[in-house]
């Protein structure tokens, strides 16, 4: 499975699996209290969710941790620039 993220705005990404939008990754909170959430669009039964999703949504303290959990997906910005999430 190959994930990628498309940046829509600062702190907001579409989550793609094999080029199909299946969810989102968004930042919420304020400085020092930021949470990143990866969430599936569809409510799927547990056995039908793509790995590594156990629940419909999962929260992380940093975008880097979300990327590590997803297997370091390619990140494309909405401005046509591209970057690869790197291990920190």
C-alpha cells in the first residue's frame, strides 16, 4: 500500500491510498497544544480499514509521527512543489 498526502492549506492534507482520496490529515490546537489527526472519510468496519488504521481516526503530536505511521508517504503541496517526508 502506498500513501501520499496532498497539502490543501497549512495544516490540512488529503490522504490518498493508491491515488484515491480515503481521508485527511489535519492539524488542530494552538502552539504547544497541537494535535495532528489522520481520519478516514468513510466509516468502515474494522476488518475493512486500510492498514495501519485500527480506528476511524488516530491522533499524533507531530506531522512527522503521522508520516512515520503511514510509512513516510510522498507529500505534494497544492502549489506543485513536492517533498518526501523524512525520518527525523
